[in-house]
C-alpha cells in the first residue's frame, strides 16, 4: 500500500509504523478500516395519518443509522502493550483511530462520542493515536524519518529511536 491508498497522511504514517512493527513480530493481523460497528439502527415511528375517509398507519422517519469504522485493528504482543491502553482490558487486540496533531476540518467531539458509544455498547475501547506522540514513545518508521522528496532528516524526529534501537531497549 502507498500513501494514496489512505484517507490521510497520518493514517499512512501509522500504517508504516505497524508494518515495521509487524516485520519484527511486535504486531500481527493488521486490518485497515475493519468492518463498521452499528452504534444505532435507523429509527422511525408509526403514526396515524388522517386520509379523506379513514385513518392510515404510516411510518415517520426519525433518523438514519449511525455506524463507526475504526482506522486500524491489530494484535499486539505483550512486550509493547504498554504503548496502548487496550491490552489492559485482557485482550491483545487494539482498535485505533488516527488523529493528526492539527485537525482543520474534523470534529474532535465526534470521535469522543463514538469512543464512549463503542465502550458502552460493545465493551471495546477505541484508542486515539496521534502519530507524532506514538513515534516519540516508541520508534519512528523509516518512511517518516526523512522528507519524501529531498530525503532530508525530519527535524521533529531528531533523537527519536529507530525500531532496532527501540527493540534493544526492551
């Protein structure tokens, strides 16, 4: 997969992180945009409508169904489970939603509501991941370490570990 296959650059960066981690057997079973969860079905009510000579029962539409699709779903090994909240809930499956450090168009409240709804309805904790924070806690994937065109080092990642340095410290 390349950057054009993703909805945002941040999703591509996290995918790159996951693929590098998968090469070292730290994660497995990576799924991009897994099946959506139905949080609320379509809603309507029956009402009585007066016709010329009789009453008729008709369906009145209230609102559309609401679904949530996470960005990634994967399994994590215990060695790096400290990077995520989800494994504390007795599962090594991690479901994440990728958010940029700056979000011009998105609504941060919408994710928060979906996150609470997923927990309440399914007992699933959806983790909010900001790539820059994840990289600083762990390692920077090689594709993110350098600028795409000139292949110059990215200043914000000076001093951040590579995957081999990260694994050596584990």
